[in-house]
C-alpha cells in the first residue's frame, strides 16, 4: 500500500522525477520524461504495479530523512539495534538518458539491508523480460523500454520480482544504478557513482546559491525554488504542474487528473517567482517556451501543453490500477487542454508585460503575436467558458475569466507603440471592465461573485486586486475578501468554491486549495493587514512535509495532503507571498516585481 502523500520526497534531473517514501520505496517514476509512462506505479495501485524499495530488514528500524542541504539529493537514515545506515538517492544531471542512483552507506556498526525491485512498464501493466548479463548487471526489456540495474550486490529473481539481501558495515558504500535506455540501443553502461554524486551536488548547490533571497524563510523559499527547478523540463523550459497523475482531491473520489503537463494558468505567477528570486534565465526560458507553445492560430490556443509544447493530450483511463487509496479512475492525458478558458489570454499578455518590466529581452514577433491573439479575444470575450478551475459542467460567464480578458487589453494598451491601436485596446479594456462591474457583483452583499447571476463565491476573485482590476481600497474588493473569509474558508484555509455548488459537474467535496490560501495572505498585505498575512503564511508553511514539499490541496479535518504532488502552483504561491511579505516588512529592500498594474476605479 502506498504511503500518505506527504510521506513522499522527490528527486529529479529536470527531465523526469521519482517519488520516494519514508520507507525507502520509490513508488512513482516516469521515464524518460515527466509525462512518459511509469515503470514504478505502486503509488496508484499496489507493489505489483511497480516499486523499488531499499530498507533495513526488520520492523524495528527508526527512520529519518532530509535533503542534503540546498540540493535534490535525498538522505534517508535507518537506525537499528546493531547500527545505522544511510540511503542516498539522486538522479545525475548529466548523461544522455535518465538514471536513478541509490547508495547505501554504513554509518555505525552494521545493518542488515534488503532490496526489492518490481519493474512494470506502461504504468503498472507490462511485466518486462529480465535478463542477467553478468554478476553486476541485469536488464529489463519490453517494447521500446529498457532499464539496466547495475550493482555489486547479488540479485535473485522470484515471482516476477528481483531481490537482494546484504549487510553494510560502517565505512562501506554499496551502489545501485538503474539506468534507462531505448531497447534497440546498447545496454546503458555503469558509471562512477561517487563522481556522479559530487557533480549532482555541485550543480544544485551552485543553482541554489544564485537565489537572491535572504533573512527569515530563506530556506523554505529556496526549497520551493529548487522544487520548481526540478519540475522544469530542461530541454524546453516548460514547467510541469506536478510529477504525478490522479492523486485525488478527495480520498475515494473521482477528481483525479493528470498534472504532468504545463499550464498557461500558472504562467505569470511562475515568471514572477523566478524574476523576484533573481533567476532571469529560468524566467526567460519559461517565457520562450510559452510563446513557442501557443504559436499558431489563436483559435487553437490551449489551456495546457506537453513539456515540449505538444497539443495532443487525449484523456483516457487505466482500468488495471486501483487508484490511490481506491480513488478511481486513474487518468492519463487531460481533456481540459481543449477547453475554452478566457483567462489564458490574460496570462499571455501579462507574461509579456511582466517580462518587459523584469528586463528580459523581447522574444521574436512579440508584438505581432500579442496583437493577433488580442484580435481573436476581442471576438470571444463575451462567451461563457470553463474557467480557471476547468469545470466539466455547463460553461459560464466566470468573473475571473472576464477580468483576465481585461488584463489582456489593459496590458496591451500600455505597451502598444501605435497610438491608434493603443487607444482601441484601452476602449475594449474599459468595455470589459464595465461589463464585469455591472454583471459580476452581488448588489445585496456588495461583493464579486463566481459568475454572472450567481450567488456563489470563488477563490479566484482574490486575484482581482493583485492584477490591478480594482485597487484594494475599493469597497467591492474589501467586501469580497471579507465574504471569502466568512464563507469560503475551512479551519482557516481557502476553498476554491463552495463544495456543494455543483459548478464543475462532478460530485462535491475536495480539500482546501493551498495556492488560494496564499492568495488570501497576499490580499491581507494589500489591505494593510501585515500581521494577518504573516500569521496565515506561517500556518501554510507548517503544512509543508518534513522535506519542504506541498501538494495541491490540504484536508484540514483529516490533517493530510490531497491532490497531485509536489504541486508547482503551491510552491509558486509560497515564493511570491514570502517575497511580498518580506518587502512589506522591510521596505528598504529592493522591491520585487509585483503582479499589479495602475489602480483604477469603475
């Protein structure tokens, strides 16, 4: 059985990643890319669907773990009655293809260890053919996939699994390498694990040292930045929303989606997180990935893409997997890619505007691309859409979607060189703004609502002030924040929308959305409520697991994480909120780029 979501840590090489439980079991690993099929899928089923566990023998071992400083190298320590051993897990940053290295180091006395390797290709379905090449190398092959296990430890097979038992003494280091290669090519060769470890540590420490982050919360900010870097596909600059698919938003429920893709929804806030922390190259690569991904007809702009900009992300279900804690179905692909979400046009325009403010060099054809997409948005902004939360019910006129359409025209009106076109974009922006203020406000309560004609609230409304739609001093903004505090929080954390609203056409029920909870802290700052912002931020930081990772959602009642993991949107929100608080608390510090435009009233 898989562990709790918060029991996992991540290692990665900026091509793919693996999740390792507290017990030393790798229960999720897709290869060779984030969105490839998994060869360890025990997270969404059982051990028979694939895992790789190395641990101390017996049940009396005490286990602790940590990352080795500001790196993505995980160290798990097993303490037994006879001694202690450390398991060092990492993925080398060099090499043509991904590999996982596991080194068992004897720390004190001696420790009896065990290894079990269960390889199942095609996300837990295909049993590969295992072949012993020599005393140190075994291969597993099926179709186009091949994995080679290199280790000096004697490995035996039984019941379609590979086993090893060994004892590690103080001062000894026992290596294991699991290397991927296409099955039609030569078997991946072993390499010097100590050199790979040193090079990997050097890479991550040097990258982390470039962060322009100081003072309190620096460690947790840098850990979130490292997580975002590890979620980046280095060949293209695309950033996946999470490593996993189908971790449920409600245990036993059907809200199980594939998040191993890149969302335009996250674009601006991700760009700001990197810019604010001093990572201009990462911000530039993300901007350039975005423009390459959306290149083409504006009518075909998608809400999400593959890590290289792929558009065909057809959704289907895997009936052979029981799902995380029996949460079915398990899905591959994401049908939301074909939805109409008007907010992505605002994200595209805002990224270009914020990149310019941050001093990034303009990408080729920036103005032409923007104007083509704005001309299309001018024709469709009045349409209902599926919204930021990608509802699978009837499209609506979502207030956040309309507000982000305003963002698109507003940003263009301030950066367009042609006076005639600039005036035109401003006229459209004013028209959209008036439409939202006329139709998106509950007149009785004086607050914005989820969609035109609705009484429901929505956490996305917390972005109205940060994007500059209205100043935080506006009574409608203040009332919206107050109503969300009163009616859309559970045990102090923010829900996306009322759980019984049925807005998304799915059975009700999910956890609190962590990114939205950070947004509430941002609004506290804008309202001058610094102490409230710090109090909420500190609570959210305490929800990180023992190695500083966050999922998409949190269940305050069950006190456990929910949703895909680790979640880029949650870590982006943590970074931006932390830097905003530090700026407010220390006004002499250089002001970070803020996602806020000139204030205006309607």
